[in-house]
């Protein structure tokens, strides 16, 4: 995962949200605002979302605090709250479900918009396993979102392996910083590279090690 830079809600969504009696429905404007701020990646697994305006089958608008829990907690307004909404992939990989499809009507308690949460995440380089320093959040990553299924772990590990091969033995601060800039930022099409989280984590860790040795 990487931190989502949550923007201002679309004007169309704001008007809809303030309509008396409005019930949640995912509008094209809402989907487009979410996918652009997420750089065309799933909010949870970071797979590429190939999205065409008006298309709904490849994306799912997700309530981090579920709609059921919004009602049970007496906070139905959260079902329309832009800061409770992210965009997810179709939620299916070979042999398993994940992301909001696996999550169903459960809720997560970590904050995808908070760098402090992102900083609690790390990865196993060989397996691609996503690890969180917070045990409760780790349980949600594993059990609610199923982000450590074999397919996703393999994909993350393959992306990291390719970057390590590209760097080869040239782990100079300049090379690391150049790669980090490419992975931390959207390209000219407004897209992040798939599975950016594991690569950003790895490059930052390498740079931190060099800096500790006085070579950063």
C-alpha cells in the first residue's frame, strides 16, 4: 500500500450527498475522482485498474467503514462521506478473492490517507508478504482483505525482483533516488506503477541504510 492523497470531493458528489434522502450509488464522476487520486491502482492490493470512463465492471467503490456498520453505529451519513470511499479492483485472483470482495460488510480501522500507518508496513523481499507492526491491522490485512494470498504475494515479489535486477550492483544513492522518484510519483498519464508499495519500501530502506553509513 501507499498513502492515498485524498483530494476534495467532486462537486457533483457533494450536491448529491446533500440531497435530502440520498442513498448511496456510485456515479461515474465519483469513480473517476477516486481512480485519478489513486493513480489507477486498487486502494488495497495495488494492482492496476484498467478503467474506461463509464465502465463499472472493473472497479468497485469501497466503504472502508462498511455500510452495515454505518447503520449499526448510528452514522448513516458516513455511507456518503467521500473520506470513507476508495476504489478497488474486481477483487479476484486465481483461486481466491481479496480486497473489498473478500472484506464484504466488515470494516477496517487503519487509515489509508495517513503516512503514519503506511510507515508501519514492511515486506518480505523473497515472498512479497505484507507485514504490519500493528497486530490488529495485520489481522485485517490477512483475514479481512486477504492481501497475503499466494497470487498477490508472488506478484509483489516479482515486481521487486525486477527492480533489484535493474539496479544490479549499482546501489548508489543517485540510482536509488532516481528509482524512488519514478515509483513515488504518477507518470504523465496520472498513473502509479502497479505494486508500488513494496518497491518504495525497499528503496527507502536501502537509502536509509546508506545514509546511516554516511553515504546518502
